[in-house]
C-alpha cells in the first residue's frame, strides 16, 4: 500500500489490453513469545506501554495474551504461557523485537520510573540512522527502542 491507497500493478494481457490488478497487501500481525511467568511478563509489557486486548485460555499452546500498543490497529505481540512446559528457553531463533518511539529520551525516563533499566542510547547506523536503546523482558527477549 502507498499511503491510504491500495497498491496497483498494470499488466499486459494476450490481447494487448491493459487492466489494473490489485496486489494483495501482506503484513506481519504479531509474534508469539513463550513466557515463563505470565504475570511478570504482563507487568513488564504494560510498563512498556502495551495493553492486553484479548486472552484465550486452554489452547494447545497454553494461554494466549494478545498485546497492542496505543495507536496500533492490530496485535503486535502474543504472550504464550503454558505452566506445564516450565521455563521459556530463548534458543537461537529470535534476535530481537523493535519498537518505534516518538521520543527516546521521554520513553527511557518513563521506563526508568517504572523500574525498567535500558542500555545507553546510540546511533548504530551512524549520524543519519535512528537513535536506539535496548531493554530486555523478564524472559530475556531483547527489545530495541528506535527513534
């Protein structure tokens, strides 16, 4: 999509007439993170700014808590908790999540007031790149904050 308009592609068909074809839009809706202690994780993500918009109990994966940031129109994180599986193991699959923030300084001060320590801010992409900092959730998932 470009702005609020759907993406369109013009194709040439066998009789040389041109027609417009709508290209389906794709979007990643959310990532599911397995967590060890659901209440601890919910407290952490609430402090970051997420709200729980839906929960589903008793699935084959455990309980699911769908989280959304203010202004987002869709769920971006799903916390997956199954007490029977024990502690969540990070493995080597997920490197990090990224959250875009309006003001890194305001966000870092707000998180510090809520007891969430962040790493120093920097410009890893150089002077023209985004300014970033890192936090870590209770299960060790790394979250990059980018302004």
